């Protein structure tokens, strides 16, 4: 703890004179007193212990009370109203261990000096700064960095004019402009996915209760198609038996309408078989066919009679029979057909 310049200081020579001891012994008593302070009173307030306790710990072998009296007289110890005795300039003579110990406990020296915080870790330094001692250090540092120069100090300090003192005082009292906050840019909205976009429809099997509706009948009637009631059983049986994904449809009503169209072709045929439409024009054509066949029958009978009387006919063979209308109801609906039956 003892500095090299201690033995050269006039106070050390005075202490040496008062103790009537050589230099080595005098330095030893002074160093022992400092060790006692660092060990028991790191703030420097050794007055909390009595003179006898201090002299006993340093093993003083002289007259009782003489060591403490010599230290006070040579200004190594100072009288204090609060602590009785404090070590003179203890914050300068103490080592790094004392400073670190006081900073960790957020304490100051007895004379109000602040400890050094160079050996503290980050958490300890943060705790010290948030304490009252740390706030005191910050206030002292801010006051030291911004000294105020008054007009009176300008008079006593050479080289400082009244104008510069007025400018410094005015700048100290003028409030600093409040910085205008920079507006943060608004976030760019991210477009949400459209909820109105058409979704892919999935097919399904034919419902078990699928049946002919009035819309189906109206559709067939408006377009001249066959009755949907004649197709529903065949339609249901077919699609019930179709396996896998082939039996899936998105719109079964549209599928049934397509089936009605397929069963009634635009040329009047269904399933490759000839059919006669139920329009008035086709009935007239039917009457014409029947009339021609009737005439052919009459001609055949006449030629057959002439051949019986020795007359020869070159008309060729004639079919004998009758013409008969037949009404048949099949899977394609009511259909009117004409057939020839040989007699």
C-alpha cells in the first residue's frame, strides 16, 4: 500500500521524529495501520475502534496511545466529528481491492470520495450505476464536463472576457431544442389472398335418392326429347355399377340431361335403331307409305287374276300380305312403327 514517495514526504519525517524510531520501523507502523484499515474499515473510518484496539492489532510496543497520537499529529490520521478518526486521503493510499470491495457494496469512502469500478463485471457495474452512489458519480461527471462561467469568475480569471462569460452563461440557461422524432415509415400492406377466387369442385357418387324432377321433364319437353321417366332406371343402374373415379361427377343433373340428349339424337334415331318421331309431319309420311303399300297389294291381286286366265305379267314377283300398324313402348319411349306381315 505504501507508495515509494511516502518515505520522502515531510509528514513521514515528522512521524519518524515523534516515534523516535528508525525509518524501517516507522514505515512498518504506518503500513500496519493501513492494513488494519483495509481489513476492518475499508471506508477509512478507523475511529470506530478504540486507540488501544488499533495499537494492539499492529503490536505497538511503546507507550499506550503514543502511536495514535503521533499519527494524528503528523496528519496521517484526521479528527472527524462523525467517525472520530479517519485515515487521511485513504482513497489515494488504498489498493484496488479496497476500491472494488466498496464498489460492489455500493459504498463511498468516509470523506465522500467515490471508489473506482474498473474491476467490476457487467452485472456489478450496472448495479452500482443504479444505486445512489452511482447516481452521485454521474451527477459529478456531468457537472465536471459542463462548467459554468459567471461574470464574477470572468473578472478574477485572466483571459476570459465579459462577452464570453455572458455567452457561456446564456448557453447554460437556454433550453436545448427538443429533437423532433423522425416518423417511422408505415408498413406496406400485404395483399390478402382473394376469397372470391373459384375453388376447384370435387366430384361425388350419384346420390341414392336421385330421381326425375319437374325440371328434367320440362327440359325434355322444351327440346322435343324423350321422357326422362323412361331413362331413370337405366341411368341409375349404370352409374351405380361404375367403379372408382369414373363414377364421380360434379353435377349429376347435367349428366342426366346429357343422357337424355344421347338417347334422342337430332336425326330421330336412338341406339342405332330407326324410330319415327311423334311430329305431325312424320304421321303424314306414314300415311303416304301405307297408301303406296295398299296400292301395291291391289296391283298384285289384279296381276294374279290375269295370270289365271292365260295372261302373263312382267311385273315380277309380288309380296302377298297385309299392312298393319303396331304401337310399341320400349326403353326409348313411346314409338310408332310400321311392319309388314306376310300372309
